[in-house]
C-alpha cells in the first residue's frame, strides 16, 4: 500500500493543482470528485486512470471527438426513488431521461471507436445500454416538462372538454364586455385578470349596474373588477375540470414513478460514470492547458524528468508572459541521491518541489508537463520535509519538528521510497546539526531510498562525494553579475557566494573582511575553491558552446563547398557532352557537304548513294564497338582510385575547364554580334521613311497589311477585308513597297 500523506501534498502545494483542475469540470459532482483526488495506491488502477486521461487528450485533435457529456445531478431523485410511495415531478423525469440519453450516446460512441479509445471503452463496457426508461418517460412527459395529452385517454378527454369550456368562457366574456362597453360602464382598460380569471374593469360609479361577482378594485378605488354573471358558471365548470386534470396528472406521475423505481441502481451507475468521465475530462483539459503528457513507467527503479516544468509556476508566469526555465533531473541505481547546494534564491527549492509535485501528480492520475522522452517509477512512499516547520500548536521549535519528521522518515523509508528534504540539517548548531544530518543521509543511502535534498552544509557536500551512488549538484550562478541562472548542474557542489552576494547588496567591504576573519580558514578555502571551480566550469561551458557553434558553422561551410563543387562538375559534364555532340555534328556536316559537292560535280546518283551507304556502315560499326566496350568495362569503386586515375581525372577536369572557357568566350562573341546586328536593324528601322505600298504590321502584331495612304504622321493600312489607321511610330516594316 502506498503512503503519500496530506503533509506531503500540502508541502508540494498539490491542492493548488486540484483547484485549477476543478475549473475545467462541467458539473458540481465532477468538481466535488476533483476536490477529493488523492494518490492512487495501486499501480494497475493508476495506469488505467492515466491511460483514460491520455486517451481523452487525444480526442482534442481527433476527428472522432468525444461527445458532450454534460449532465444533471440526480442525487435527490435517486434518494426519493429509494423511499416507498414517493413521487417525482416532471422536471425530475426529464433529468433522468437526459442523463440516460447522454450515457447511451457515450456507450455507442466508445463501442464504435474502441480502437481509438480502448481504455475508455473497457470502462464503459459493464454499463447497461437501456432505452426503455427513456421511451416510457418521453411517452408520458413532453420535452417542455408537461404531461402529454396522450398519456391517458381520460386526460385527453378532460383536456378536450377544457378546451371547449375555455372557448365558451371567452365568447361569453367578450359578449358581456361588448354590452357594458357600449353602455359606457367600463374604464378605458376595459378588462383585467384577477385570480387567474378575466374580469371587467368597471367604473366605480356603475358597479351596481353590472351583474356579476366583485373580485377586487384598483388602488385608487376608481375601478371595480367584476366577473360577469354569465361567465361565472362556466368558470366554475372549468375549475372542476382543472381539478380533474391535476388528479389525473398526479396519478400518472405516481404510476410512472412506481414504474421506474426499480431502475434507481442504473441511474446511480449512470451518474457515477458521468461524474468519473467529467473528472477525466477536466484532467485532460488541464493537461492541454499545461502541455502535459504521460511519460513512460519504468519497471526498473529510475526517474528521468527531461525539461520538467513546475506546473503552478508555469500557470502563474503564463499570465505575466514570464519565461519558465525547465529542469532535467535523473535518479537511478548509480545516482540514488542528489545533494543540491548553492546560494539562496538560486532555485534549489523550486527544483526540489518540481520533482516532488510532478511525481505526486502522476501518481494521482494527472499528466505532467515534461518532455515525451521522460520516464519514471511507481513509488510506494513519498516523504517531504519542506518549508518552515515550526509548530506553534505543538510548541515545538523548528529543529524539534524536523527531528520528529526525520523519525518518521527513518520509520517509513525503504527501497520503494522517494524523499525530498529542503535545507537539510538546519535549525540547530551547524556542526552538531550537520553531523546528525550526515548520519540521516547515510541511513537513507543504505536503505536504497531515492531522494533529493538541498543544503548549505559543507560536510554534506563532502559526504556526497564520498558515497558511491550520491551526486553533488548546484544551481548555476553568474559569477560576474551574481544573479541566478536557475539551471541545475549535476556533478559538482555549489558555492554559497555568501560574501559576494553580501558585497553586491551594499554591505561595506570592511565588515565583510572582518566576517571572513571570524570564519575558520579551512572553510573559507573550501568555499573559495568550490567557487573557483564553479567559475572555471562556467567558463569551460561557454567555451564549449562557442566551439560547438564554430564546428557547426564549419560543417555548414564544408557542405556548401561540396554542393558548389558538385554543381560545377555537373556543369562541366554537360558542357563536355554538348561539345562532343557539336563536334560530331560538325564531322557529319563536313562529310555530308563533301558527298554533296562531289555529286554536284559528277551528277552521279548511284555513286552518291554507294558512298553515303558505305559511310553509314562505317559509323554504325564504330557505334557498335563503342557500346560493346562500354558494357565490358567493369564498374569501379569510385572511392578506390589509383594515383594514375586521379591524375587523368585532374587533367580531364583542367581540359574541360579550358573548353568551358573557350565555349563561353565563343558564346559571348556570338551574343555581341547578335546585339550589333539588332542595333543596326533598329537604327535602320528608325531611319526608314514609310511610303505607300509598304507591307507593314503593328508592333508586336502578327497580321500584315499594305499602306494605302499617309497623312500627317498617320498611315491608312489595308488588310484586305478591312482598313484601319495607326500612327507611324506604332508600325514596323515587313517588306518595302516597289517603287
């Protein structure tokens, strides 16, 4: 059985987490359940609860989102159903029907998507899917909370008769009102309603002239409210019918109550299920708010929290947009206990509380804000000694109270324990308290318990170095600005920076020197050595970061050069292929030109065909041999090249580079020549004077036309089917007209 006491939960401010989770509930019953959340002592039950929360969180990003499960509190209705001869009201029946429909919808949903939500489906499987109660309630009660007309034949007849009587009452009242209004007996408002009955608003002076029953008067007494005599009998008949209706309604409700009474255990089960789902949903919404997840549970004893955030601090700083620095901490067989030291306000306590609170949250079925690679272990016991432990009620000093806690630690501590102690050993004489703290630490160590402690005591730092599976750690501090960095570093004890911090806070240097003389030289030297080592480590870390950055930069530059080299080689290869292709085309062209020139001289077709056929056969043989030798050439490992091959490759690359320069030079000359020709043509076009019969077209146009006539810088152009006019600067010459 696990033991995580209320004191431990209070020390870690676990109730603050529950107060936040509570706000995500959709029902009062869900909120009450969240308030009662405690650590789960059975590991299988815990894993089941965590898996439900994890599955619910996945529904937020799933197309198959869990349906709405808002519900009504049926506690009072279930209690009444347990009492014989009790009767429920229509509103209660609607609540029962609504809850039943909600549960049935959820049961069908989880059955349909059991592959997505296996744990939630297994939890819903034992619950009975029943629509009998829903159908019976809906047969008797309308969605508006009234008994339906068809609930019984007698009720239907009564309401039909009531409808007729109301119609008669209305007609009778209208006649009487019209009669007395014509007589001038009624006030301007003419009518009113008294005791749920229509009455005539008669002027006080005429009240004796109107037959009927006086039911009241206005505040001033100027108006008398009279029910006409003609409608009184009809109204009494209506009242009798209403009484009959109410009796029938009461009978039907009592009958329906008796019918559903045996189902109250099912309604109780439904309510319990919906309350649990509300609690799971609230946990999942809180996890979404804090970016929390479910870390792996290890079978071997270890804690590895990577980038762990204190959830309360995370929520608080989120509102002020202040960044929170996460901590990474590991406990395992080779690092059983961690002793954190360093100056005050450096983050020691918050680091210790982060580890403890996250473990308690997880063992209470809540997801935690850590990296997905994190993992942890199920501890039977979690013990804490955090904060000011002075007990006024028990008249105990801080040290006495802490000793009482240590007695409890020694009694319960074992290999399945996680303990967390803040400011270990304080509250007494430093030497005597420190010595006793050493003994306690050794006891926890030998009992194989896992733990994290914070301290300023030098002897505990030394002991941590001496014990094999205990590690020193410190909260990093900027030695220049003497400001905390809030980053945990494991492997070295931390200096308290006592005198440095005092100097920064304005304590005179002379007083600090006097204080230093009061302290033993050995302790000063030890603290100075630790401080020096910490500064050196910080410097090494900074240098390491700079070197890593430079190394990364060098890798990027190397990669860029490799990419450039590859692109140049590809370009050279394409130029070589282009050059070879052009040379081949030139050879073919020269040979073709030679054969044609000979044919032009001799005009002998037969000789031409024979020579051409012979040349084609020679080229085909060359091509076949080249292809065959290429196939026979074995593939070489490009990584295993001889010096001769490397030399040839280098020469080839140099040759390709030379060819590339030549080709680029030739291309540049051709481009220059084209530019000169284009410039010449442009000048000629600009200097040309258009005349009649010139063949022209609009600039950037395709259709050509003939200039028919030119007048004042405008040309009339004939396109055959139609003519148009255009400015001379808008056209260009295609063919000059014949003179």
